[in-house]
């Protein structure tokens, strides 16, 4: 059980998603654009850390 005295309280995740397909038969997809954007942003940040500095001396 999570209560107000917990060290890490439960916070609902942020989502910006769009449903595709028919969910009544279990054949639908839920595309979460916020999660995709966060992955792209993290890859961009890691790319900046991993590439060597191209400064001329």
C-alpha cells in the first residue's frame, strides 16, 4: 500500500496517446507519443555525450 508517508509516493504517469484499431476484440494498439518523444530526446542527449569533441587545436 502506498500512502502519504511513503518515501516515493505514487504519481500517475503522463501520457499523450492515440488509440488505433478495435480494442473490443483485443486487436488495438495504443501509440504513446510522449514516451516516443522522451526516447528520442534521451538518444539525442546520449549522442551528444558519446561523440568526440571536434574542436581544432
